[in-house]
C-alpha cells in the first residue's frame, strides 16, 4: 500500500546557519577561556560575582549546545489524505474533548462556537463524538449547548454544502464571508445567519437575566441537576448525552442529516477533594468517553478555538494509520496559532522560531512536545499501556460499542466515572491519563508517554488546522 505520509528534511539555509552557529560557538569558547584565565590569575577574579557569571554562562552554553541537534535537522511531514479513501471502512472513532472552566471568563457563546466547529469536521458523524467538560458546572453553559445542538441541525448541512475553505465556526465564518463580499450573499447564508443571531440573543439574554425560563427548563430533564445547592465548587457529577449519535438519532427522525454524538459533562466537585485543574477534567473525560463510545483517537481543544481546516482529522489519521510505523505513534501535536494577535504579531504569540524550527526539528528524532491543546492522542497511550511490538490497529474494541445500552444507562454509568473520589488509590494521575502535580502537566505527560516507548509527531500543516485566542494580559 502507498504510504500515508512522508517526511522530508529541510536543507534550505543550512550553510548559512552553520556559519552563524560557528561564530556563536567560537564566542562561547572565548568567554570560557577568558573566565578560566580570570579565575586562575587570582586578581580579584575569584569573587563570587565572577563565579556566578561563569555559572550563568555555562548554563547558557549548555542550553545552546543541546538545542543545536534540532536546529540542524529540521524536517517537514506531508500527508496524503486522499489515500485514506481506500481504508474508509477502517476509520477509527474520534472523540473530541473541549474543556471550559468558568462561564464568565469563557462565555458560553464562545464555547459553543468551538463545539460547533468540532462537530462539523469532515468525518463520518457516526464515528465522531464531541464532549464538553464544564468545570464551571454552569447551567448556562448547558443551556447554550442545548441551543447549539438545535442549531447544528441547520448549520452542519449548511457547512457540508457550502463551506469549502472557510473556518467552520459561525462567528469567524460570518465575519470572514460577510466582510469579504457582501453582494454575493445567498439566501441560505442569510437564513443561517439569522438563526445564529437569534440563538446568540437567547443565550445572552438568559445570562443577563441570570435565570433560564421555566418553559426551557421543563423541556429538558437535564436541568433537574441544577438546584440551589449546586455551586461551581460543590456539585454532584452531571453527564448528559445531548445527541446520541449511535444508529439513527433524533435529527434523522426529523429528516436531517445524521449528527455526531454530543455530550455535556461536569465532573463532581467537593470541597476538600483536589480537582487537579485541566488534567483532572481531561482524565474524567477519558473515562466518561470510554464508557460512551470509546473512540480510539482523542483530540483535545481549548474552548476558545476553532478548526480552520475541516479535514484535520483525516490528516492526523494519516500518521496513526500509516502501515509501517503508525501503530507506534502516541500523539500528533499541531501548532497553536492565534487569531487575535496584534498587527504584525508584535508580541510574537505565534512563536515562529519555536514552531517552524525547534518543534519541527524534534520531529527528526520521532519526538514531539505535548502542548496541552491541539493534540490528537491514541487512547491507549493515555491509558498507561506500553507500546507493544506486536500491536496492531484493532477496531473491534470499538465495534462492540455499547450498542445495547440506552442513553440513560450510559449516563448513569458515566456519572460514577466522573466522581471526585473515583481516583482515590488508583493509578490515575500517576500511571494512567494525564499526570498530576506539575505546573507543566501536559509536557510531563507527553514525556512520560514517550519514555514508555511510544513515538510522537509534530505536524505543521500547510493550512493552519486550529486557531485559538492568544493569552491577553
Ligand atoms: C430545540 O428545538 C426544539 C424543536 O425542534 C424546541 O422545542 C426546543 O425548545 C429547542 N431547544 C432549545 C434549548 O432551544
Ligand atoms: C476502550 O478502548 C481501549 C483501546 O483503545 C481498550 O483498551 C479499552 O478496554 C476500551 N474500554 C472499554 C470500556 O471498552
Ligand atoms: C460519588 O461520590 C459521592 C461522594 O462524594 C457518593 O455519595 C456517591 O455515591 C458516588 N456516586 C457513585 C455513583 O459512586
């Protein structure tokens, strides 16, 4: 079979870089010589200031020297996603995790824009599931997600029909298309825009009012989870399957296209129990999703992102499904690109050197850094399993998807997994899932996985895959 991706080493500019690196190395040696001479001569050279300076210079030299192997061996991957078409029946299930932590700092309308863009990937909807983890435990986020599930019945068919190359996120799409060429707006576009704005107004007015009307609360049983006792820091686990994508779902019965599964989760939080921030949410999501449809590939996104390329899942699968080495790959990390940077990216939020040189260079060594978001994981690598030589892709594990269970049964079974006491005296956070107890838990998790023998890929596609908001200060 033809390979699904290829890797090319970039040789452009290497001679110039060698010259440049040579001058720095010479300068480092000159500094060392100078310091050593100073220390030996004893003329005031043995002061603590001098020793401190020397230590700092040694540290810098060490850092600089270990960063050279990646700078000299930059490589680029390119994928052939059309070749996946022949393996269409083998496509694995993909679970997309979106994490939000606070309904005020991360407004529900922004969160559902991310969710809608995740639902509209070019991928068979019966193999796609989107999970929203709401650490804010907010009924407004839940309500917004219900609205989004209604809106997706209109917006997904629209995306499939009309959107080719634009971002599949309503807010970004309308801004781009409508500012672009206002005279070519079709009736379909105007209709969908109107529906979007109505939805946005309903969500925002509910938030301004601070309550959700009784009619809406009565319509969905899920609201019964919220009572006066529920606060952000103290509530039971809530799992609601809003769209059940298995087999024929509600949308199909209404004559719409099939939709991906959509799940709302707020894990249990109790005073005195550590919640472990985003890593804790991710680990709950890993367990809850394994109960619901156990997709073998997991993509995690922040709640302020959108997909800029609807084929991103296929492109990532080109690595995981590669005949020869795909089964050894644990995760595929995409770069973080931001849409709200200042003109000319004055603060260098997009980190061009790191992304295009250093991360691309680690790829030559079959390694990548897990940056906490924009990353496709193989579920098994997160569940603590070591990479096995005789391991082969096994889609049967998913095939026996809990076909027999109803949504309610799945919800009840999942709630237990999102309990705050579930991880007590287990290997979660040490051996399984994301590792706890570090400021850079994502990086440590990525390193741990690679220490277990898995490989990983940093993939910088030609067209940015995910755009997020830059941290603002
Ligand atoms: C979703 O749509 C149904 C009808 O299609 C409607 O009855 C319901 O109120 C809507 N839900 C929300 C939360 O807007
Ligand atoms: C989920 O899939 C993984 C492999 O990806 C498998 O090891 C695990 O047993 C499955 N879990 C369930 C609950 O089926
Ligand atoms: C979840 O934990 C709470 C204690 O915080 C316990 O009362 C409850 O029974 C647990 N739920 C399940 C389903 O295990």
